[in-house]
């Protein structure tokens, strides 16, 4: 990132900002990332938008219109009603299995909607959902989570998987198979060069194909015609570009590219999300309580106190600014030490690239949208 980019944002926020810590979304960079995503998308696949790292109604509507897609993956139960309100025709796949208590305590009409795919990871949970459906006299669409190498749960062998399929087949009035979900986040995150992503990807595809073959032993081709075969994620969807057994690919974080997604598979994508925190105080050099004898060590290091702090991420501007290891962290007024020669003034802003968008968006009620390095709009988040 260029210094000029952040200097322009700094001037804009000094003139038109709120004087508080803000979460900035660069719309130009988001557009570039959407274009990069569409360029990589396999023609046989549909895109599914992951909600948790993009948890803003306007942001999701913006992305949905441009992909275009009204397929969503949800991980938080409170988001379910919000997404159904925003996208009444949308197809919703739960990205993790929900405890039966979550279903029992929710509004009746939530379950009657046929646009929800409930994720099932075991025969035991499937039985719980079956009993719930029978007690309400409704039919639930169920998507079976399969372990294709990540080893985070789900069906891992033919025996339990076959039991689940037989249970669904025998209880058609209450359960309908909607598809499979096989997550392969490990493909791009295992250390290289010891693990080659392409080789691991092929093994996950073979595992996925095994479960597809099992489906064909219980259901006809007509019954499987519209089945959802979900896979990928921001870290791995590029590997599905040439050939994949999936027909439904999930992506979310890549569109704003937080620090944890600085991966070789996402070279075409650009960071688009920043925490901007105003400088409240500037001190000539780092001073440690009761450790004044160390002042000479830090006499060339200017220090600042910012609005808020303790965010997971890395300070990008001023370059090299970071929390002090001895002074400690603070979520109220965090001290940042600056390398020698860096200068910053009270009311200037520091810019932090978050590690994960899903963690940071949940801490703010609004996204300050930037277009052409100027404040363009304010979008609410699901926290609002």
C-alpha cells in the first residue's frame, strides 16, 4: 500500500470524519476483487456468499447484485432472519450444524421456509432434527457435512454416511436431502513446499467424489439433479477453477482480503478494509511507568495514544507503528511506538489492516464507504 493512499484518507477523515475509530471499506478495491472473483469462477459452479465476514445489509446487497448471486452461507443464527428479510428468494446454507435447542427456541415460520439448508454432521443430530420435524409436521432440507480432509467433524466413513442417507430416504415427509458440504480450507494453509496445494486439492476432490458415489446408491439421478454440492472458501476457491466435483462454491473474506488471507492463491485480490483510529496524544518518546532508566533506549521513538485499540491486525500507516511490548495493550487508549523518523500529529489517523473481517465488523455499527479515496456513504452492519 502506498503512503499517498493513506495520506489521502487521512486528510479526508480529518476534514469529514467522526473523530472516532471507524471501519473503512474501499469500494474501488471491492469492485476490483469482485472482478477477480468472476474471472476465476468455474462456469459450472454458482457462487455462494459467506455472510459472516461481510455482515452488512448494504454490503451484501451490493455484492449480490454484482456477482450476481442470492445464495448465502450463514454461521450465526441471529443472521438468519435478517438474510431472509433482505433476500426472501435467497437460498441459505448453514455453514455449521446448529444445536437442536436453537431450532426449538425460534419462530415457527423460520423452519417452514424451504430456502434453508440445515447442516447435519452426524446420525445423532439427524435424528434430533427428524424428531423436531415430526413434532411440527414440517419438512426440513438437510445438507450433509462430509470430511474431505480438514478433519473438523462431519461424516468421515461410508457406514455412518449410509445410515444418514437411509434415514433421510425412509422419512421423506420430514427430511429432504438438499446436498453435501465439503470444506477444504487446509488445502492452501498447510506449510509449503512440504505440502503442495494442487496435490492436496486432488485428494479432497477424490474424497468428495466418493461421497457423491454413495449418494447414487440411495437416490436416483432425477432426485439428485438439483442437489447442492458445496465446497471451497476464500482460501481455496481458485483451485476449483479448472475442474471440480462441486457445483456451489463459497467465498467471503477474499472480497475484502484481511491480513489472514494474504495467500498466494489470492494474489489477484487487494485489501479493502481498514480500521482508522484518530491519534489522541503524541509524546516525544516512549516512557514506561517506573522504568525511567530505560528512557534512553527509547529516546528516538515517538509514541502515540489512539482512540481504542487491541484490535487483531497490523498497523499499515504510519509504516512500522506497533504496540509496545513492555507498555502493554489497551482497548481504550492503546499506545503505539513509531520507528525513528516517523512523524504524526494529534487528530491524524492511524490505519490498521484487520486480521479477519468477521471479527472486526462485529465490533462496529457502521462501515464508512470510500470511493476515489473520499467518504462516499455509510452502511450499517448487522450489529446496528
